C-alpha cells in the first residue's frame, strides 16, 4: 500500500524505462522449431495447428514465467524484503490463478528490461510479458508479439529540475539537457515532440532508469523524460528521505499516447485469449459490483453473474480448458479492477485514497465513469 502525493493525468507516456538488477534467474531449454529462419534477427515461429499452446506448456511445467519490472512504484516494484507490488504484478497473479496455478508459489518472475523484453518473449524465456509495454504498429507487426488487454493508458511525461531550468511547461525547455533511454519509444517521441514545436535540446542518453536517475540528480541533465507513470513514481522516490537537494516539477503536457498492454507470442490465440479475458473479467467484475469480499454471495440465477463466476466461456485449450470458476480464483487473488488499482497506486483500503496516480477523471477510469477502460460482453 502506498502513501503518496496524488497526481492525475489523462493521457499516456513511454514505456521503456529499464530495470538494472535481475532478481530471478531461470534456466529454460532451447525451443526447437520445424522451420529455420533465414533472417538476421531471430524470430519465433508462430504457433500453428500442430503446435501446443503456451497454456499447455505452462500447465505441463507447473509454473508460469512472467516478464515484469522491478523498479516502478505502482506498476512493477520489488521491495527490499522481496515482496512485489503494482498493477502489472496484480495482473500476473490473477492470470496464474485463472489457469489453476498457485500465484504465491507457481509464478517465476523474470526481469524484463526495455531492451530485452521481446527477446525474452520470443525465445520462450517468459510465457507472458506484463511490463509497461506500449502497443504499437511495428511491435504488433514485426516482433511476432500479440498484444492482450490494455491495463493502463499512459503517456510520455517530463520531470524537470526547476532550480536549474525554471519551467512550467515543456515549451519552456528550449535548449534543455534531457535524460532519455537509449533505443526506446521515449527517445523517438522526444525528438518528434521537440522538432514539431521548434525546440532544441541535448539528449543525455541513459542505458537504464538508474543511470538516468544518477544523471538527473548530479545535474548532468536538467530534465528527465519517460512514462508519466514512471516519472510520477521517480519523483516520489526522489523526494523520500533528504530529497535530491533541488526542486522538481512534472510538466503538464503529455507528449505521446502509450496504451500499456500484456503481450504473448504471435498466433497463440488460445493463450492470448486467456490473458486478454482475465483483464476484461476483472473490469467486468467491477462493473457488476463483484469483488474479493462478495463473490460467494452472488446470485448465480442472474445470467450475468453466472457467466462471470461459473462459466468457462470457451477459454483455454482442448487439453486444458479453464475451470468454470476461473474468475472466482481471479477475484480471490487480485480482486476486481478497482481493488487491484487501489492496492497498486493508493492506500489499498478500498477507498482510492492518497493515490500516487488518481484513477478518477482519467483515461484509466472505467467507461461508466468517463474513462477508456471498457470490457466487451462476457457471454
């Protein structure tokens, strides 16, 4: 649970801040394929009719490998005591529960950085990527990755040392030195945004979030750009203890749109469907008023409740269909969308208080509150 200053935003940011310390090591066997690629860049062969789904492989192995972050409060964070928290972690745990695994003992977390995440997915080192990853055309088309539920609408933001660079808007940053991740969507968005607005800047390229933080705090750069969710979390972290020794402010502009979604390997529809509908199930449960405290009391004579809590709905594979009560397991583990968000960004007391990032009034609010979070019908 987080006790943090509240920030609300309605757009999206870049998804490529890196983590630097891998906390879980795994060994996986090399996957063999029926056809060999002739391209220089390795790609994974699409899952076809003669291949088993990743879901079948997970069930056979008895564990699910989830690619996550470890350094971002609210999304994917690993505390010093080894506990994990964040919306991506809630999603990963809910997914494990939905397919019949124990989310406390049968998830292998794998650190997925901005530079290695798609390689991990392609190689089979992870079964699913749930790590602040933006759904883009090129990633969808070129990387043999299929995207699933969008669990967070984000946008690129700018954190500024206002002592060194007085500013109340990105438009005040002409000539600024800006810390930015190498080879990320953040880097391209920064160049586009400053070019369109006729602003000059000097990029201070950073290999990962820790390097960017060091450059920002030692004055090498006067501004730091990345996911708005990441910039809010980094600002909060820097303000703890004695603070950075200078005043900081997040600029109001959102420089891009970044729908953050889970990803699976290409053409593995059965597994992708499960990953997608776990998220939609959590959102549908909130819409129906079903949560971790009352799912046992739901009147299953109501068709909507029965479909949510007592139906496979065709999900899974022929060998491993989901249990009819898969959403009961999800709710018992992570609760509905409201509960998962509250634990990730707020106090976690059920009232959305002291949130690091407000949900109300933003694109991450459910559609009945004016947001973009919308689940197709579960029927």
